[in-house]
């Protein structure tokens, strides 16, 4: 395929091809890394919300304040990316729910630790509410591990995906701008090569047609100037040889005329 391309096309292709491949690979890698980091931050934020919500929900559960518990859950929906939240008793019976129905399957229940499952669109967190959560003052000496209920929280990935797509779009714009600049530089480089070669080609054609007085000017680079100087010397040699030949012919003609 390269054999069918001119010098300008080859320079542009050989300049853009590696740059484009490198830009796409690096852009995809860093976009994937950024999206992975965003997902990790979303998981951490969800776990933090659940850990902070448990001490708020536990007293309302213990005292049977259903309305207060519902208000607490409704306020949680104001947090970014929180889709739904609900509180269950120890038998997994619903006590309060805020938001739409959860669509992600419930995580495996662990009465001692937080668990979570993730799908393409959502992450669902399950946290046991323990007796130690009844202490709003955060008394570290209270280590009551008696379970009193469950807290479930579902996070939406839409915000994270949207931010990731925006970042990817910005990366594509930057890559496109970089490739355009690279293409312009490649075109300039190819013109710096092809234009002098066209001048050389035209000068050689003039010499071939017998215009031995044709001379090439400086072509703007050391190598091209050496080529032009070589062609000029060749033209001077041809012109001198033609003049000497013409003089010899004229002299021979004159000698023949005198002999006759």
C-alpha cells in the first residue's frame, strides 16, 4: 500500500499512525483507570453513608419511632447517587423505605460485617445494625454486638458513568486536537520535502529538454542544497561540453570550407 502513496502521504501516514495508536491506547487506559477510581470512590461513599446512617436509625428503631425513621431515610435520598434505602428488623421485615424499589439482588447477609453486590447500573449495600449503634455519642467502650436490624442502601451508577463519559469525551477532544496539530506539523514537514523535490524534478525536466542554463536555487535544507548544487554542477558541465562541442563543430566546418 505504501508503494502507491506519494512522499507527502507517506510522511503524514507515518507521523499520524503511531501517534494515533499511542493516543488511543493511553486515552483508553487512563479513561478506564479514572472510571475504576470513580467506582471505587462511589463504593467508599456508600459504605460511609451506611456507617453514618446506622447510628441515626438505631435509636428510632429501638424506640419505635417510625415517622422519625422515615424522615431520616428521606433525607438520605438527598445524598448524591443514593437511589433507595430501607431499614429492616432482624427477621428482614420492612420497617421503613425511601426511594424506588431496589432492583439489585440483596447481598449475602453477614450479621457482623457490611456486604455488597454490584450490577452494571447499581450497587446494593447490606449493613447489620448492632446494639453499639444505639449510642449516638460514639462511646468506643460500647461494643454491643447484639444485632437489632438491617440497613440496606442502593447506589446508582448513572452519575459515575455520566462523569466518566464526560471525562472520556474531554479526552477524545484533547486527543483529536493533538492529532490535528500533529497532522498540520506532518503536512508542513511533507511540504518541506515535496516542494523542493518538485523543483528538482522540474529542473531535471528542463535539462532533459536541452535548457542547460537552468539552475536550482537554495532549497532550504543542507541535504537539498547539496542535491541542488550537484545538479547545478552537472548542468554547468553539460553546458560547457555542449559549447565545446559546438566550437569543435564550427571549427571543423570552417576547416572544411577552407579546404574546399
